[in-house]
C-alpha cells in the first residue's frame, strides 16, 4: 500500500536507513514528539516501509529505502 509520505515519515525513514531505531531514539534525533513518531510508524508499517523487529525496535525495508531514494532524487 503506497502512502503519501510527509516530513515526519522522511525523518523516520532517513534515521532508519542508518540502522535500527526505537521511537525514543527517533524523538531525540528529530523535532517530532514520540507520539507523532509512533503514529507514523504504525502507518509506515502498514505500508511495508518499516518492520517491527522487537518491542519498540524498528527497521527500514527495501520498500522504505526505495521511497527515501525517490525523495532524494
């Protein structure tokens, strides 16, 4: 399911492209609240752009990398 990515999504995907992250870490690395990040992670998971590896630990998928690279291009 393709979604329209927003600024929060791009920040999340960009950080996840560097390695696995938790919502707390993403909050520290971005200007967004943990609640906003968690909400968008749910949307990004439904779109198959990220996967939940363990409790509170997320990783970008190949689909998420493709979205991120399309935004850079």
